[in-house]
């Protein structure tokens, strides 16, 4: 009986820098999960979309690639009392802290935060900005080594010092605690936080970034919060092993 199989595993490494100096206490390392969309994505990349009678292959069934990371303050590892410590942040990005890394049906971040843009002004919720960062460079690939070490492809995204704090430094401290990996098919243009007049608030689908706009993720990770300030940058390195 064949027992070996291809298995995709991944690890997340977050390195924090304060004014360019590494801060070990704010660094994180953990395993993430591939949610259902990610589990569907990987085999579809390997499969051709079609084969003609002359055996000409048209390309992969899924022609997209990993392009963005999105960030949030949700997840069940968030320990900061956001409502008390950061009330303006809590009003701008309301929601719960329940998501974990055992739920493969997760579609979105629980409490996504804007990376750049104008701050929110509740209750109208009319801020506009960008909800993710593009990968920094073409992901390097490390082939398998002698001794059974996996082959690895590495995705890296950096949050610069001004990211998350928005125009005018509206949110001086942002306790980031979740991150998602997003495909190029999801595109991250500027999006409005406009809430429809008279809308009933739904914590599972915050009106400031509705399901029609919120990017679906292929992988999810949450971690003990890192309180990012405007003097801090964060480097996210997501390693995918085969």
C-alpha cells in the first residue's frame, strides 16, 4: 500500500523592528492553517484547465497566485482589551475575537484593519483606504536538501512604520493579531467603509467591509497580539513547505 503523499505545510515568522532594531519580545513564530479555499487552490494549480484533441494543454485550472497579505485585530489569541484601551480603533473595526486555527471553513479575517487610507468617523463609516499589502518580492524557492528536508517557497510582506495608523496617525497603536494570505484573483483596490443608511449591524459581516468587498483568504494565522506603533515595522515571512 502506498503511504507517502504530497503534503503542504507552512509556518509564519513575524519579525518586529523598533526604529530599525529587532525587538525579540514582539517577534512571533507559529503554524498556520490552509482553509478550504487554499486546499482547493493547490490541486487546481497542478491541473490543466483543458486538453485539446491534439494534446495541447491550455494552462492551469487556477491561473492565480499568492499576491497579498491582509491583517486584522481579531482571532481568539487577541488579549488586548481593545474597547477600553483603543476605543476609536474599536469603533472603526468592531467585531468579536473568536476565530481560531482549527476552523478550515474560515473565509475572511475576523476584524480586518486598513493598511493605508483615511481614518474612520463613526457612525457614518465613510473612510477609504487599502486593506492589504502586496508581497515584497518574487518568492524565493529553496529545493529539497539531502536528508529529507522539504522544499520551501517563501512569501514576504512588510508593514512599514506608517502602515495601519492611517492619515494623521489616527490610530497610534494597533494590536495586530491575525493575518491572511490572499490570491491575485481577489485584488485589493481602495475600498469604502461606507455603511448603508439604516443598516442593522452584523458582527459576523461588519458593514464597513461587507462580504462583497472583503477578500477571501487561502491561509489563516492568528497569534498573541503585537502592538504596532508608528516607530515599528513588521516583517511577515510565510514559508510553504512540500
